[in-house]
């Protein structure tokens, strides 16, 4: 079975995605946003913005990405650029909110006064989360679905439901889960996880 274009582009490295985006390839843009949407959205959430405000920050970062991507000198720096841009948009959003006296906005982790850099502990945490997302995305489709159902749904699905959806015997779920986690561990170790 031939992969769909979006699936093909989603496996491209950042260098190729950036190059294709700069050429106007819409599928590459979709793949780039899909790859980094959780990373972008996680920054405002970590700073305590309500979901609707986090969505505004997300949109602003996507506009910044559209405008700034042609000037990105090193595609490998894209994740950090996105994190830093998200952080700056959070600060801008906070300033805008405070200027109209909106008391529902409260940053839970206030950066140092005058700081324009994303705090190191949040940067490290967000980088690790993105590495995990990328490792899960690199899993074979059945493993990716199983990991999602068992570990990222609330509440986690019982083995019987997972088996039914994946068309597997219930008794094989534990074994297959173990193999999937072993693959995930290897992918994470390749990304520097310890």
C-alpha cells in the first residue's frame, strides 16, 4: 500500500520539511505543523494560560513560523526556535492581557524579570517531551496505536478493548506491549534519553 502524501512528509527530517515549506509545498507545511503542534501548545500551558489563550499563542507562533521560516539558517534549530518563539508570544500575550486588566490570566511560573529566554528547566522538560512525541511517531503503526490507547488516554483502555480494536487476542496484548515499549526505549536512547 502506497503511503498518503501527508504520511510520507511527516517522516521527513526537519531539513527537508523546511526546504519543502520554503518551496510552498502545502503537504510539508501540514506535516511540519502536525509534528510540532504539541510542542508549541505545551509552552503556554506550562505558563498557566487557559486553553483558549494557549490557542491564540499557538496561532501567533504559526504566523511567526510562516513569516520567519525562510530566514531560519539552521533547520536543526527549528524546535528550539519554536520553543523560544512560543515563550515570547506568551510574554506578549501576558502583557496584552495585563494592559486590559484581565484577571483570569495568571502565569504559574513567572520568568525572571526582563528575561527573554525560556527558563532552562522548562526548556529541558519541553525538549524531552518533544523527543518522546517524535519517538512515538517513529513506532510502527500498531505500536503507536497501542501505546496511545494504553498510556495516553484517560482513563487507559482495558486490554480487552485494545485487543478488539487492534484485532488481536487479549492474551497477546501484554507481550506485544512489551515489544512496543522495547522499541520505544531504543528510539528514546537514540535521542539521548537515559
